[in-house]
C-alpha cells in the first residue's frame, strides 16, 4: 500500500515596486532562498520582442505573456512549489486578482514592497540599459510617463518591506 504525502502549502512571493526598485534582483534572491520558480515577464518580453518593443504593441504582448505564465505558476503552486512573481503589481486590482487565484489554489501569498529613491532607481535603470542583459530598455521619459499607472499599497495590504542591502 502506498502512502500519499500531503504536499506542503506553497507560497507565491509577489513583488511590488516601481521601475528600478530592485524587484528582479530581489526575485533572484527569493528563487534561490525558497527553491522557487521565478516568473519575470520583462525577460520574456525582451527575449520574444527585443529589449525595446514598440509602444503600440507593448500592452497586447505584455498581456499575452501574463496569460501564458499564469497557468505555469498556478501549476507550480498546485504541486507545492513556491513561485516568485516579479510582476511589479502596480494596480490594486491586479494584486487582488492574483491573491485570489493563489488562495483558490490553496497556497499562500506574501507581498514584498521594494522601494528606493527616484535618483537610485534611475541610476539602476541606466546601468541596466547599458548592461545588455535580457531586460527591457527604459528611456528616462518612460520612467516619468508610467508613474501615473503606479498605485501605492493600501493600508489594508500586508507586506514585507524588502531591503536589497541585506542581500549582500
């Protein structure tokens, strides 16, 4: 007779932060620390559509990538495997939707808030733009233009304050 072990409750690590706040750096740390599978949509965008896809196709392609990734991270959670969702989660609606899916799957969600000064974020983005790694190019004017889409966490959204300085 075979005994079935109950899979452990998996955790979805959700990363919230604006451009250049260190989300992907922190995501890479979490994937190792928790033996998790990391999902970074920007890397998929850069690989599939180049590091500076045209603005007019970006929303459609980004939505398609998120649609492809969701069943993958959901399956991982069902199998008891932690996931790191390096999405940014700029909108409350998006955060609530993903937390709802995670809960329906019987997993837990942990939201991390990453923040740094605009000066530091711009410095990081500039360095990343020069590095040639598989990330999206972000022009200085894009940093400002996208700010209006960023919705701060509400008082009822529990989160862990992430600090990249502690990763060294």
